[in-house]
């Protein structure tokens, strides 16, 4: 298992310690879960944006080359 260091101010460290202690949480697990949840949320948003873009493309009318030339009167 790897270790990642995190720099926070003394106030932030105390807040995190107090919160995890008050809620009976392991600090390492708490921070790891928060980070992984954030990554998952961001990936889900990206998937949603891609799906929405694909759906917009699917709704758009496509023209073949003859229709384009006709519209351009070429």
C-alpha cells in the first residue's frame, strides 16, 4: 500500500482530527473516501457531458454531399 502526504494548516488538521474523532472515523479512510468520491463524481460528470453531446449529435440532421452542394447552389 502506498502513502500520500497532505499539507494542511494547523487549524485544518485540528478540525479534521476533531471531526474524525467525534464521528469515530479513521482519518486515513475518511480522507481516502472523500478523495475517491470526488474523483468518481467528476468522472460521472464527464460521462454525462459526453452522453449529452452524443445525444445532441444524434438529433442533428446530417446532410450528404449532394444536399450540401444543392444548398450551396454549386
